[in-house]
């Protein structure tokens, strides 16, 4: 029996959810629970999750607040935050539990491949590189203590007790909540990538184009690093 909760924060994800439901049903071993935390969807997101046997919590909109609510409600020892447009590998649960068996690791994430009709190798490579160069540029003291900046597409995972001890996500954060969490968790141990691939949707690249998408990623990250945390979501519109 696994001891891992998959936590899925959502807002209007009825298009992506059927595939994720099917992918999670194929995981071996199965997670101890799947917890969908909905931020006020106006579509069938919550209904689809309930029909799949998932536990559903409804809370205020904002990924920071949604993740906090989900972790507080989780009953498993380990928690993985999984976005609705991500394709988990079949052995996801066993990877999570093997990595977190090392108490020196406070938080970790998978290595994402951005894929739609084609694989976007350039953006995939840049996303990998910025987990290294972003903390080195903006938080060098944390970098040399083992800190990395991971993002939602990495399907980040951690022990529930460590998340609660760190103070969790900024409840006001609607974007970049995961970067704040990485900084907090570095106080408790190492933050790292694992060499196990996970696929994530290219829907933003498909909507915006590669150059615009990478510009938006850089702009939002730079504003966050410079302390301009208020209303960052204005620069990072939803794509569904």
C-alpha cells in the first residue's frame, strides 16, 4: 500500500481531466488517495473528479491557497502536486517514495518534457536550465545549500510534515507559488530534480507561440525575483 497523495489543483479543467483520470488509473502502484482542490470551476471539473472516485475539496481561487488546503486535508505521508495537463509516468508513486526515503531531500520534482503534436525541445531544455541558473542568479546563498527553483510542470513532491513545517505556499499567490515554496523548503533540506521524465502539455506554447511563451516565462520569473509579487497573474493569463 502506497503512502502518497496526488493533489490536483484545478480551475476549469474539464478538457484535460479525462486523460489525467485515465493516466492515474494506470499508475502502479496506485496512490493512497487522489485529491482534487478546485478553485471555483464553472464547468464539469468537480463532477468528473467525483465520478472517478477522487476526493474533491472546493476552496478559494489561487494555486497557493488551493495547495495549502489540499495538503492540510491530505491523509498520506507524501504529497505530489500534479497539474491537470501533465502525464504522469506509470511508476510515479514508487519514484516519489524512493526519493523521499532520503530524509536529506525536502522537495523534489520530475524532469518535464513539453509535448503536444510535437516535442518542444528548446523550451524543455530552457526549463531544465532555469532550475539551475535562476537560483544561482537570484538566490545564490540557497543555490550553494542545495536549492533549486522548480515549477508546477515538475510535479513537485514532498513530505506533508515538511510542507506544514515550512509554512506552505503563500496563500495570496496565484502564480509562482512553487518558487516561494522551494525557497522555504530549502531551509529543511535539499531541493532537487530527479532524472525521471514526465510529460506536460504545450497548450501555452500552442496558444502563444514559442517565443512569446518563453518571454512570458522569463518576464514573470524576473518580476517575482525582483519582489514584484502583487498581481503577477496579470502577466500569465490562463490557457485552457
